[in-house]
RNA sequence: GCCUCGGUGGCGGAAUUGGUAGACGCGUUGGACUUAAAAUCCAAUUCGGGUCGAAACCCGAGUGCCGGUUCGAGUCCGGCCCGAGGUACCA
C-alpha cells in the first residue's frame, strides 16, 4: 500500500529542514523584512497543549507565506523559563530548577519540531541562560540610572506557604493563584519600577497601534487617566491642609463632608480625643483585611468620624472629616471631598450616617434615583449657577487657581510596578548594598549569576532563598573594595519576557542586548500573536521597557509590536449531560446546587434538538450541551502528541486553522481532524497512485485548459487574500474546493498542480514538500515565488442574475458577460423569465432595481 | 453594576462594501465497490408544505426577541433577552 502516510513524510522533511538549515534567517540583504513573533511559552512539565499550536501555526503560515513573497523573515522561538512551578518542584523534590527547566525545554523543543514550524532554531533564547539574563540585568541598570527603579517598604501580599510575595494579579479570592494558599498583607522592602512616569506615553501611543480595539481599551482603562482638579481644604485648628483629587470640581458647593482612607497620614493627627479609640479600632480592622476582604465586606459602607472639621474653600463652611475604607489610600491623594448629591457611593454613606446632601446639578424631570451623576445645569453654586457641568469645571478651576485653593490635575490609576520577588528561580539584581545603601554594580560585573544552593526554601522571616547562600552574599564593592552584601531579591518572571523579542535579532551579540544595525533593520515586530490573557500585564510592561530603551537609544522605535492578534482559546469537545437527582431527571438549571446531583454523560446519538434546547432522544428531558475549558480535572484535555501520532502534524495544523476564526473561542472536535486528514489524503491520491506509489499517469505537462486555470486562479485569489487577512479557515476551504474540482478532471496539467502545491504549503508544509519533490524538484519549495493571480482567468462567460419581485427571488437569468452591463437588456430578459412573469402578471411595475453584476429587483403594485 | 466580544442548520462555521442565507468541513441518510467490514467514491441533507411516490419544480417560514430605515437587512438604527471573557468602591 502506498497511502498517504504522514509520519513517514513528516519526519523526512523535518530532518531535511533541520539539516539544511532551510529556515536560517537571511542577513544583510536589500530585501524587505518581516518579523513575525509568537509569545514564547513557559516550558511547563506537562508539555505542549493544543492551544499552543494554534497561534504558532498561524504565525508559521504567515512566515512561510512572506518568505515566498520575497521577504526576509525573522521567525524565532524561545523559552520564558524562570517561574514558580520549577521552584516549587525543587522545594518538593530537591531537583534543581535548572535541571527541570532543561528537561522541559527539551520536550517542548521536540514537540514544536514535530509540528514542522519554520523557526530559525539558531536563535533560540532562554531567559534563564546567564548570557541572556546578563542583559536583563543590564536593562535594570539602565532603569536604575534613570531613576526609574527604587526601593520602598510596601505592604505586599505575603504568602507564608509559598514563602513569597505575590502581585495583586496573582492573588485570587484572597488566596495565591498558584496553590491556593492564604495570603496576608505584610510590609516588606521591595524594588519598584516607576512605570507611572510613562503613563501618559503608554496611553497616547496606543492610538497608532494595529491592535485589537478591545485590548487597547483594556490598557487605557488600566492606565486610567482622569482629568480633574486638586483642591486644598484648610482644617480647623490645624496647620496642615487636606488635599483631595476630584474629577468633579464643579460640585464643590455640594461637598458636605470629607473622607480619609484609613491609611492616610493625617488620620491620627486629626482624630480628637473622644474619637481616638473608635478611629484606632477602625484603622486596625481595616489594616488586618486584605484588599479583597475589604472590598467584599464593604458592600455596606462603614466609617467613623474623626472629630475634626475642614473648611470648604468656596463657601468657608465647616464640614466634618470622616475615615472610611471605601476611600483607597493608593489612588489620588488618599482623601476625597464627598459630594453625595452627585456620587452614588457618597450618597449611600451620607444616608447611613445622616450627613447633609446638597444637589448642585439639576436633575431631569423624570429622575427618581438618588445621586445624580449625569450632566445638567448647575445649581446651588453661586457664581456657577446656570452653567453646564463642563463650563462649570473650567470656571471653578479658574476660581481655585486665583484663590490659591487648588489647580487642574491629571490623575492615573496605574501604579508603580512591584518588581522584586522573594524567590530563587529568577534573575538576581545587579545591586549590592554598601553600608546599608543600595549601589548598582558596574556593567563589567554582569552577569550576576545565581549561586548554587541546595535548599530552595525561603527563610521563616520571609528572607529570600538567596539569603541562604552565605558565601555568595558576601562580596566587595568593585569600586571601593569595601565589604558589601548582595541583593537577595530576584526579578519577577515578567522581566525576561519584557525584551526577548530584541534578543532574537542578535542572539549572540556581546556588546549589548541587541546589535544596533540589526535592530534598525528588524524592528518593530510586524506581527505578534499570543493569548488575550496578556492583554494588559505583559504587553504593558514590555511597552514600558521598550520606551525606556528608546530613551536610552538602544532601540529605534517607540513601540515594539506593530500588529497584535490574540488567538482564541480551544475548549474541550462538546459534551451532552443529563442530570438526575434521587433517580429522577431534572432540568440542567436546577442542577446547580450540587448535592445529590448525578451527571450522566450522553453521546450525540442519545440526544436531539427540540425547540431551543436539547432533550434526551424521544423524551422531554432537557439536557445540557456545552463545551468546557480543557482541564485535567474534567478529563477533556487533548494531547497534541496523540493527534500527531494518529493523523500527522499537517492534519493537526490544518484542523486548528480550519476550526474557525483565529481570534474566536472554539470547541475541539476529533471528528473534525479526521475531516481534514481525509482532505490531505485526497490531495495525496490526486497525484499519487496508491497501488503503485508512483505519480498518476494523468499528471502530464500539456497546456491546462481555461476551466482548469480558472479553478486554480480562484484558489490563488482566495488563499492569498485570506492569508493577508489571517482568515485561515476560509483559505483552507478554498483549497478544498480546488481539490474537489480537480478530482473530477480527466487529466492533471503539472502547471496547475505546481501552483496549487505552493499555496497549500504554508498550511500543510510536509505534504506539499513531498509532492513537490515527487514532481521532480530536488530543492525545498520554501523559497519558491508565491503564485501570482491573473484576473484574466477569472472572467466569466455568463453572469447569473437572481431576479427578485418585491424583494423575493423568483427566478434567475443568465446574461453573457459582454451584455451584463446593459441595464435595459438585463431587465428585459429578467421580466421575460417564466416564473418572474407569474408575479408580474396583472401588476403594475413601480420601480426597477438593477445592480450591475449582482441582482435585479422589480417592485410591483397590484 | 460597568466594559468588551458574541448569538446563523443536528455540530464547527461561510456570506469582503446592505444584493440568491447556509460555502467548506463534521454528522446523518441512501447508493457504488467488497464474500463482509474498513477505507474510498457518488448522491442527498435549514425547517414546513404542494402533486400516489420519486426526480425536477414551486410555495411559505427562517440568521436570539420586538420594532424601524430600505426596492432589498445576518449585515444599518432603536429597545430588549441570553451566553462568554474582563473588571471591581479609581473620587
């Protein structure tokens, strides 16, 4: 038998590509460049899952396509290999994280190679390699030099069990995202990066990026610029004044009380004797709670009066100062002027504690709510009465500035980036402490490598594991030869992924993170593909570093990633589930309370659709039909290795692209893989006689006929456009249509088959190479010219016009192409069409619509 | 609550600017080949209806629901329902 045998073909071509270094990145050429980048993976112990090849296949198709279009393509891969899992495994088993990481990388590399991606494997980067993190440390030095790195005592999320500090985003429901251990707040010495210095730029430069609007919007919201004013309130009987930020300075006349965050530095001072105990108690309670608990428990607002009063600068009224935890210490100035009339939170609080409410914006006639946050005419505000809100803002800011009571102000939600971790498996900081003061190491001292330790646990007090490397810690200041102590914190996983796209450009360069001339050529990244879970953090941090490097003259572009696309998640296979309670079937929506509910998995054959929902076949019993996120616990994980074993990697690649639009969430279907596998088999048998294994005799070198050229060029057109637009599912359908057509031909002109193999090759590279080779080529097709579309072949001899009467299709007419543009001729013929006539009979024609090449519509009246 | 995305056959999806809704694939059904099965190939397949049946053809309904604009709406506008993801007192 000489059937399509992917495992044979695929290993053969993977070997060929590797041996001949077919995908080595071309250097020093006059040709245009294209940099297509995948978000590099964290090499986890469980290996590749089917989600990885989705984005990777998409970029691989683009890379192969661009090469054939004459671009120099940079298409690299590497490993984001620092991270907690390897460290936790080390704590459990004593295996050094380096060993685990190397093992996992090897597995990942093999798996990726097995899928036939056209990476330049000579450019692999690994964030844990000292030759790599040397430059991560170098960039940190730049940040430090620019005053963008500083130390601070910060109350952080301390997880005693993991022995590490977690970022807010790593804490879920008051527990660590990894492991689910409790998290408490604890002040600790930390390194911070001043990303806030770049807030404005990070926001403004989003506008020009070819990114999904939703991602840009998320970053905008995260940065959270709001424009308003800072207002200064004098405090009765105190020297100090209270500064607040507000986006609604126009409502100043309606400010009837003030609120401080419990952590506000003036809280203690402003609390008068009789209130001391209650305020102290309130602050203590607030401090004990994590951010999350505070939010959860504060559905009902709470607060206490300090006993002090502030003076509203605009009318000199005395207003009470309260402490409440609905005001956040880290946003704005940590204090607010409360305007219950125009703010729902303030209204709620004022109602509860019986504080005065003054409306300063007139409410619409039908308004029944409490606080009115909309726009309208200002009232109860003396000189601003009658203005609209926008004008009132301008007016009050002028007044504040004139009277020295405040000024216009812009505030950001974005906070500085907590940049240190108490872990072993991360980049050491290039910092020493001399006489208790931090000092950067000179560049020549890099890299500061991780010390060998045999115990990866942090100390009881929360000192990082590096504190246990007693020899390593003790060092001397290379400049002054004074004794010094090394920094024992390490950098977070984000550090290495903030700039890896630059290292690919010159992975072995010794003179800096990236070689200038090459950076100039290759940057920016033309296409970046990765999951939307990185919409904010990774993509914002990387943009921040890039902008710093731009200011340092290291890179030549303001933004790193020109175009960004997120691949959608692949869910598990569709599941049909019936629910039983005490032996009786129940409705799916009743199954939510878990006790006693029995789940029964059903196959497709057991169910049918009735109306809106699915039921058990032949009954009225409603069942659930959904696809779930793949997870080990659910047991619906698909392993790419198994798919490759059964159907080959061309089939896996093709299927993942055929499932649906790249960006969309889609359920897996192994039957669907079989479908594309059958398609690849048909391609094989189109050219190969499966009884002899030889080229079929119908393959010949005679001139193709018009019809064949038309079929070919239709495919070229569709596939080319669809690749450009990254609509791979419809491109594949066009390839299928071609094969379905070609299968009916009596002969197969080689001049039609060759371009077809070329347009197939980005999708199914192994099969395409094999058949290309069997057509007599000894070289790879990877650098053949992409077939050019010739519109001439697409011309139709006749054009079919659907004919509508009153918007309903009643017939169709065929018009020869040369007459298709003649309105009267087409209409005449349309009206004569037999079935159309039936509808025109006895009616009066009111209007005739003719859309050239598309449709005819005749509007009639009886 | 807010923000974002989405809702089209039994299923995944297609319809590029408003112009024949359902391409392509899966599944299902029937047929061919085979001793038989698998594989493969061919045909049918939105739902309902019309002629004894079949083919061909025709009619009606149909893109979450209600309404609007238009000769014509899956596509545009208004209102609503449902699902997914994100977010959380940001003054």
